[in-house]
């Protein structure tokens, strides 16, 4: 395993639930639905981190399996957009 060869502690990233939810949706779209990951991130070494983040989000976010997923996602996007000063998405 990669971590067996590195002498450093893992890096922890903190996200709000809304940030995690929206990021999870975006990662799923880019990685699984659109097939655009190659174009967006041509360096496959970067994919390791992307897959680790995506996998962690899938394990932690129960809302991604909720029947009202789209409504929750829209609400989270709205709150984040507002917090960033509104404007176009």
C-alpha cells in the first residue's frame, strides 16, 4: 500500500456538510457520468487523491442515498452560493 512507503501522517481536510455534499456530486459527475476526468485532470497521479476524497465522501454522506437527493443538493448549492456572495453558478 502507498501509505506503507510514506513516513508522513495523513492530511485531514475539513468541509462543511454542504461543501462535502456538493463536492461529492461534482466528483461523481466528472468521474462516473461524464467521462471528463481525463480532460480536466490529465495527470493520473492526481487521480489518487481524487479517488480517495470521493471514496471518503461516499462513506460519510448518508444524504447521497436519500430519496430527496436532488432537493438536498439544490438547497446545499443555494446556501454555498449565497455564502460566496451569490451570483451566477
